């Protein structure tokens, strides 16, 4: 997991919130701590973290995000200590995955 040495600062303000922006791929986890002004959104934290440049293929307009495993919109107003999680798109639907696992468990008769 990559962790920056310290919180990055987007702006200078008296009321800053410390939040984390996280993204996980099978081979790498990224956790970035940022300080954002009170009233900032999940979108603001993602832009402030500069994670969009670290992970190719992100489109800010279509990102699925959540706060502590609860899905939220990019316009969600952050609170101190929130963890903005960026979710990967599914590679297989849950129904297909269940069928695939069941097929692996069932012995094949020839």
C-alpha cells in the first residue's frame, strides 16, 4: 500500500478536514491522506488527492464512490475522518459469478 508521507494541502484554511482517498486493484492498494476545507465534496477530495493521475483510465464523471463501504454520490459533503473509496467496475455480474463458482464445485460426469 502506498501512503504519502503526510497530508497534502489543497488550500490554506482554518477549518480543514482530514480525509483519506483509497483505491484498490488486485495488485496494488493506494491510500492518500488529504486535508480539504470544511464543506468539501467527495469529488473535491479525489481531485485534491491527485489519484486521477496515478491510476490511468479514471473518468471522474463515471466513478462509483463510497464512504466506509456505503455508496454515495460525488457531491456528498465530507466529514472529518471520512474515507472516500473509489470502486472498480465489476468484471462479472454477481449472477454470472455465482454460476461460475457453482460450476467449479459440481463434479462433471462424462
